[in-house]
C-alpha cells in the first residue's frame, strides 16, 4: 500500500513543489464534486491528494486588458453572481447557474468542469463559443496556454499531463454589439445533468447578424460546433422567421451528429426547445439594451 | 494529517484521515449523526452541512479540505438554541415523515437565512432544490421554513 499524502499548497510556488512530488496515484482536487464521488463509488481509498482550493490567486475574477481572467478555483456560485461575468460573458453566468444544486454550485469549480471533461459539461459549451483559453502550470513552474476546445479531447480525456494543473481561464468578453446565451434540458426541471445543452454567441449590426458561434453539447464526445447553424445565421436578419429555420437546422444537426444513437429521437426535438430559449433570451437582452 | 477547524462553534485540532469524505468524518470521527448519507453522489442533499456558512453536500468533498474552515451541522443549531423553533415548525406543519431528509432541509434553510433573512417563497424553493424528500412532499416543508422566517412560534 502506498502512503497517502494530502497537500494543500497556498501559492503557485507551493503548487509547483507539490506537483514535482506527484505520484501516479496523486489526484488534483478542487471542488471535489466529481472526484470525491468517483473515489467512493469505485471504492478507491489508497490515494494522495493535492487540494488547490487554498491558493487565493486561483479564486479571483479579474478584467485585464480587455480579457477576463477567471481563476480555476472560481466556483459556479461565483460565476453566477459576479458582475464582470454577468456583463461580459452572461451565458457563462447562466450556464453556471444551471449546474446541479445550490450545494454543488457552492463547491464545483470552472477548472474542474473543464478538467473533468464530461460531454455534458455546461460551462464548456460557453467557453468553446468564446474561444476561451486556459493557462496551465507544470511541476517546474512553466506556464502554457491552450484553447479549452483543444484541451478537451474526449469524454474524461484532456491534454493535461500528469504534472500539469489548470490555473486560469481566459475569456474575451462580448462587445456591446454581441449577445450570447445558454440553455439546457435534462430529466428534471432543476438539479439536472444536461441531456443536451447549447450556447450561441452572435454579433449584430443593427438587426443583421455579422458573426455567430454555435456549440451544442451532449451530441458528441465534446460540444459540437454547428457550422450548419452558423452559416444559416450569418448575414441574416435576426427575426422570428430566422429562428424557425434555426430550430429545424438544430434537429438536422442532432441527426447529423448522432445518427445511430437511440437518444437522437428525443434530442432532435429537445434541441428545438433549447435553441428557442436561447433566441428568446437574446431577444430579451437586446430589448433591454434599446 | 492534523487539521484545525471550527465545528459547531468548537475549535478542534485533530489528526484525521484527509481522504475520508466529509460525511464519513463528521459521522464516524465527530459522532455527528444528524448528517445523513443518502445517494452518495451529491444529488439528494441529505448530507448537507454548512461550510463557512454555505450549504454543501458533505459526500462530495474530502475531510482534509475543511482545514481552516467552519462547519455547522444540526447539532450546532441545537447548541445555539436555533433548532427548537425550526423543529417545532416542521413537526406542527407535518413536514416530517421518515425524517431522513430533514437535517439536510434544515441546513439548506439555515444557509439561506445567512444570506437573506427575509427570503421569498421562490427563494426558499430554490434553496432546497438540492434536497430531495420522497415522503412528505415539499409544500409542508416550504411552509415550515416560511414560518421560521416569520418567527411564528409553535407550542
């Protein structure tokens, strides 16, 4: 039996040292909402932990040079309530507010949502739509940046090496003419795991869409970019008629992405509901701006 | 591993197994049996406790993570005398049948009151959305919490 070691570094320097001593059965823990449950479920008791939640630097949300820097230990409840996030990445606030229960949102972190790489991860669809990057530190203190989209390789799979930890998420906030929203649907009204989720980000010039990003989660190993929908949105007038067309394309996207999965029959209908929610939310936000 | 924490108002310094889940540490090492284990995956809320005055499911974090933190369970509310009003409200309103979800419900309500001393019915419903009750139903529980909010005392 290996000796279990629990380390809680208080700075990035201490984290670096802890990473340099990391063994094959050492796990990084932040909120714990996936790891603690997983260890108990799999009856794994012999392991070491590096708890990164005592590093103050990783709990900050800052607006720096047009970019929003979110520490990897920022919790869902913080994303939900933070003014900077509400203003510049409102869809991230919305996604965070839809995750689990109050109890889970008080623990779960944005870094954990990325590193855990679930196909239904709610913040991830938003981070993809915003081309967000992460900053990753290793055991010798080197810091590298990578797109969140590239970090996540598949279900539970990332490019993170054994001695690496996500320390920051960097997002370019939306401009005054940009809008974004997120919606999801699960088996229950609240406290639910997404059966399907989506994020849309639009740039508008008056009523015309000049650019768009559309990601749909849970129809692939990671959220899928829908060029089909983006192409239908770009250079079109944002109105009810366009929305109806997009809802139909949503169904087509689901069928294209998961043609053989049994859940396609449910998801091709469900996607219409969430795309409709997103359109309505963006419309509401535009009206508030006017 | 030695931790320092405040548990139900008492400062403790204790050698613990940091890899235990918080629910196991509280029940087995601290003998705080109000903390119930239901689903073991953060879905049912029976194991809800307060971590630095915020509601968390104690089955979803490790005991070592509470070093330097403050934990409150129903036993803590009993010590301060706060439990009596809540308990009477729950029992008078018939909000308890099997009682397994009750400690978690109470701690979620307490966390809400820390944040907002005069929550609306909707805010109460949202605060307990992570607490499942499979026998009483939620209306009586919500009513009990509303009466605690309003300071209605029962005999």
